[in-house]
């Protein structure tokens, strides 16, 4: 649901081979994305690595309703939650995520009804009585939002997360959204025009937590509670009222004066002093380091990517020593820096997005006017690199890594400039990652080239920078593609141990 690993994740070949080991796979999306069709038309079918007839994975495709066909909300990096109403009923067999989850749960519960098995109790004891409406029995998204907001023991909607208790007298789906249904009103659905409210726009949608528009806004005032700048004032201490007031909702204990100093043995919110704005930190201070919780240390540090043409200019260790690597025959790494064989992959790829496409392209490649605006997968190179490798503008290029090789149209521009680093010239190649073999516009997936390597804390895949070679012309087809990749591995001397050290 909402993912397309067959083209959108690092080392897409490994993703597809992994799915080939499943007994069954359910895909819910608007269209037949690559993660739903790899078993019959994926790249490995062409190379002979997979066979449709011998593949045991059974794939079920459930068409999904679009956002215009269901009620729900959008959120953004401003933490706004903005409600939208469905404009039309979903066509055909398409259904919303909420419909699928609710009715799946309902059917499972009905099949378990009467079970005395203890393992079934969590499912049977669930509250699963959401109201439905319309011909499709669509569950009420607002009822779910109200449940996430939370209730007190009398069934009244909670208004703020400070009302939550640990004694069972309140219930809430997620504390940061407590207040989004205050007073029984869908706060996310508010749409008061900017001409009728001030610039903080508290009555347009709702921001978590507590509808605060600026986090840690106590920091906008000096230790005495006065705005550092009248022009940028957010909140300030009102001595007469004994409360924080201002343009924004105070992200602070509302009645805690600047003069408050906690007892040395105070804990939790009681340990936050009146001059300490950062209330989500144990001491209320702004931290330049994280004393606990990070695997690779308390301070930010620069390490080179998993595959880099250079040594680390800051530290003796080139790579993060606790990064997560998964070296295997389908996920081999390149030599980096001055290691023997690194010259086989002499250029740097930077993957990026385009305005006209969205993530893996599963939505945008099927929209005619977006497909027309960006019709082909391309690589962007400098005139210098084009001359060095014999690349022609609007011609074809083949990009090769130790994982795979892809082809792209060439776009020669002055925007991609060569870098001068550690005494030598490094050429960059810009590649968008929105393409795949399905849709109105098709092309190879940039993530075919990318290795799987993860950061040690969030397990985020590193797919923004890697080394490659580039050659003019189209890539080979069928088993010849495997031969090309194998030749590059052998030239670089790559083994399953390459690139796994620090």
C-alpha cells in the first residue's frame, strides 16, 4: 500500500527477487504498478533470471481509491493536518484504505467469533464498530479521527494532550493529535480565509501538537519573557494575567513564569525551568549533541557515501563504521576512494526528483499531461563529460554499476558542473528516479543501479549518491545485460567483501 519497491527502492533487482520468494503478495494501488506486474514483465523475465511459469508467488491486485474518492486528510512538514471530503464515489472495485482495513477486520472478527483461544482475544476485544455510509458501506473517516483525538471517561472529546491520564480514565489514538477533534468539531476541516484572521492562521486546518504553528516558540522571547524582536514576536509572558500569551499558542507550560526554577529532584515537565524553551528535552535546553539513543555517536559527523570517489577529508575513516551493509551476489559494492578498482566506476551519480513526477512515478507516469511534460528517463551531464565519453545531446547513454546497467536519454547542460576535489576533476551525472516499465511513459529505473546500504539509526536507504561508469549507446538486452555487469565486476576485482570495511 503506497509503495512501489519494484522500482522505487534501492537495488530494485533485489526487491523483485525477494518478492519472487513469497507465497503471495497483495498490492493496492491506482494502477498496475511494477510491484504488481514484475512476475510477468519485469527485467528478470527478459534476462532469464526469473520465469513466469516457474514463479510461485501469487499476486493479488486490489484497485485503490484516489484521494478525490474518499474522505481523509493531508499533512505536511508544517505539521498541518488539512481535511478533505471525497468528491465522487470510487469507480468499479476501487476502495479506500480505510474500507479495506475496516472490512478486513470485520470479516476476521466474524470468523473468530466464539473462539476460546487466548491468541484470538486481542482481535475479538478490539473496538471495531465504526459507522458506515453510502452504497459501499464506507467507514466514517471522521469517526476514526475522533477516536485518534481521544475521549474522557464520560465519552467527551478531549481538547488538549495535557488532559491525558495514565489511570485508564482517558483514551487516545496518538497524543500529538489530541485536540484535533476538540469540542466534537473536526478542527482539521476549518477553512477561515486569511482576510478574517491573523498571520498565524490558527483557524485554517490544525497543527500538531495543540495547534501550535511554531514549535518551541518560547525561544522567541528572552529569559524575562519579552520578545527578542517585536517584528518576529510569537509569544510573551503576560505578568498581569499570569500566563503566556501572543500570536501563537504557547509551546510551553502556559502558566509557568520565566522566574520559575525547578527543584533539583523534579522530574518530567516539573523539571523544566521558566527559561527553558525546549520542552521535549529532559532538561528543556537546546542540545548540540544527543547523549543517548544514537548508534554512531552523540555528534554529527561527515562520512563519505557507501560508494565515493574520494577519501574522507575530515576523518581517517572513510565510511560510517556502523552503517548497515548487506553484501551478496546481487548487492555487491564498489571500491571507493583510492582502493584498487575504483577507477572502473569513475563518475558520481546524484539521484533527484522532478516537478512533473512523484516518487517512483506510479501516480504521475499514468497522467497524460504530466507524462507529456516529462516523457523520457534521462541523465543530465556537463558538456565536458559529454566530450570525454562521446555522449550526444538527446542520444542514448548506458550507466553501469556492480548491480545493474540502465539506459537513459542524454541531456547535456551547463547546470551540471564538474567538481575539483582532492586535486582531480570529478564529473557528476544527474538522474531522476521516477521511471519504470509501466505507464504512459516508460524507462529504466535509476534505482536499478543503487546498492542497499542503510544508516545505523533510522535504517534509511542511501540512494542519493553512488559511483558508476557511463558509455554512449543503449544497454544490451537479455542475458547480454548480465554479461556486461559481470565484466565490470571482474575488472574492478569486486568480491562480497569489497566496500564492507570502514
